[in-house]
């Protein structure tokens, strides 16, 4: 979204999954960092990581992506870098969103992280926006509603 706003000539079409322009809080960024710091790395086996991380689609993806090293399995990211990065981007960017001219598909999940009001406000303030809601999907719909996600993505890209 920010690239499409700053460099409209570079973006012909834009797809946003579970997005908002309202920003976040430093507490939210800290909570994500705390969560990643809580991981008991290195994990001796991938199976132990899966058991520790949980069984959601996102947790399974994290477990599958762990990097194997001589002493065990590690995430491919640093918890501190993730928390700092989130803090840096969790700022309101309504002006940027309102300036995007590229045809945009906004996809929300039935069980995502945004309220009905947030979803409506975001789509309403966009310029050239289509919206699709995925049933039985979470914030990580690209993982837990893969086939419907690919279907709406394909239809938007092909048209």
C-alpha cells in the first residue's frame, strides 16, 4: 500500500489481506515481540516446536519454516527486529491509503482481527476498491483458507 501511494507508476494492481490504515500501538508491537521471545529455542526437533507453538495454520507455518542448525531448530527472524519493525510501521497512514489509485482488492476474513466498522471505514476511504470477505478464515487467511484465497486472488489478477 505504501509503495502504491508513493510510487503509483510501479503498482498496476494491489491486493491487501486483512489490512487497515489506522496504525497500532506500541503495546501491540511489544506483545508480538514478547510472544516470539517466549519461544523455547532452540527446539530439539520440529515436532517439539509444533507441540509448543500450537496447531493453528500460522503456527504450523512457523514450525515448518524453522531453520535447522547443528544445535536445533530456530526461527528465521529475530524477535527484537520483528518488534522494532512493527513499532515502526504501526502508525496511521490514512493519507497514503486515500492517495492509492491502483485498482485494489481488499480481502477480509470472517474471523480476522478487524471490526465491521474498521473494515467498512477502510474500504470506504479507498479510491478504487473491491472487497471480498472469506468465510471460515482467520487473519492468516492465506494459510487457513488457501483455496478460497487463491480463487479471489486469481479472479482479481486475471480480469
